[in-house]
C-alpha cells in the first residue's frame, strides 16, 4: 500500500487499482480499461479500438470515437 494506492493483479490478466482519492481503475485481459472517477461519479470505459464511453451520474452517456466525433445519448 504505497502512496495510498492498492493494486490487485489476478492470474487471468485482470488488474484493479484503488487510488487514495477513491478512484478505481480496472484493466481487463482484453485491454479494456474502466476508470471510475469517484468525485464526479463518472465511469470512463476505454476499449482496445480506442472508443471511449463516459457514463455520468445524471445517467447521460457519451461515446467519444477515435475520429473525434462524439455521440451523446
């Protein structure tokens, strides 16, 4: 538990990191990354192809594509 960060690594390649600001970063074997921003109550999922999906506390969802376009749902 260094610098307020705790990391768990699983045999299947899944890794989860708990930060001292309550953020959580999960990395999956397929390279998908899910980052939870505790203060903003927002989840950012980054897929291997570069697509980023943000889920906000107000239930808004935004998709950010690699070509720079954004889709708000």
